[in-house]
């Protein structure tokens, strides 16, 4: 009996068992290092360092950072506003009252302001404005009394059928004001290039000053000895100066025609021998024409 010869392996052939093991290893590697499913935890490497937000670091903490608002002295209680005596508001409509009547009956009105209620030069009563400054949905009466000496702003609020003065402050004659919600802002030109802003808010009893700041107008004040001159007096731009006369402003052009001291020479007279007499500017033309005719 002849034995069956064993099958010969082809060159480069991989055994089936080895191939199956390689597939298993690759599958395990894919599970270990493959993309994680949504919601799974993944290692993104070391965490980034957290930088805290910048904070305010004053250079001189012992100095005040702002001008403090004037407040009542300790232990002193401000008197609550009292209703304007002998005055009632019909129909609880503050817009129906006469502003001159309200001011005339206000006992805190100064003597100069009372003169403004009549007829005096430079006096005026501003048309009342009505804005809600207490947050109760009802407007307050805002007006200002202009006198030759000062200007005073007045604000009244309505309580039942009486008016309470909740603000009386002296302001600059050229002041202006605006409201932002229930906030009252005053703008006063306190210097040539400075505007002072005052912020008032309702504290439940009256309008109180919350802050006051000074702001520049964005213009630099003129400096130097020529401060009073207008900007138009500066020389107009032109070509590069070639002699001292070119630096004279346009307004002094007649003076620029005067020769400079360097060019004025006593010997420079018209009859000086240095100027040849045979240098006329026109005779050269006639001399050429006769030769052309020959």
C-alpha cells in the first residue's frame, strides 16, 4: 500500500489558523483604539490651564478713586418732604396744575425765584415736563426757575391730591437734563472743556444724588502765546521755503515783497559797471533775420 503524500504548501501561503488569529487581534485593537460611540468618555490629553479673569488693581489704594457724593452727617436725619400748603390737585391730575401757582405756594422758594414769578430782566420759568421718576406709573412735574443770579431745578410728585417737592437743586444756567427710565440726569458745563453729569434716583422718599462725574468734551484747550488767535491765521501750506520771505504768512504778503537784509546791497545800483551794456533782451532777434535774407 502506497502512503498518500502530504500536500505541499504554496510559497507565501498563510495558514488558516494564523490568519484567523490575526483577524481576532485586529478586531480587539479596533475595539480598544477605535472611535468611541457618542456619549462615551474620551481622553483629550492634559487639561488646559484655567486663566482667571483680570481684576482691578489700584496703583495707590490709599487714595480715593472718585469724588464721594455728599451725604448727611452721621446721626442727622433729613426732613421728609412736606406737601405744598394751600394747594390741592383737582382730579389727581398733576398735568392740570399751574406751575406758577405751585412755585408761588412753595415755602422753600428763594427770594430771587419769587421775583422771577413776576416780571424781571433775565428771568424765566421753564415749561413743565412730566416724567415718571418714582416708578409708580404716575408722572412727576419738572421745571426750572431762571434768575439773573442762579437757576434752580424743581421736581414735584403727587401724593393723593397734594404735591410734594422731592428735589430742589441749583444748576448752571446752560444746564440740560434727560431721563433714562426713572433716572434723572443733569448735564452742566462747569468749565470751558468739561461737562459735569449728575445722576439722581428715587429712594422711596425723594430724589437723591447717586453719582457725579466730570467728562471732557473731546477738545484740547489752546496753548501757547498765540492762544487768542484764530486757527485760520496760520500760514497756508506751500512749496518748501527757499528764502526767508517764503515763511511769511499770507496775511503779511505785502511785507514779503521787501527784500531781505541779505539781498540788499548798497553797491547794487542800476548803473553799476558789472552789468554789460550790450546785453539787451531783444536785439538778438533782428541780427538773425538779415543773415537769413542773404
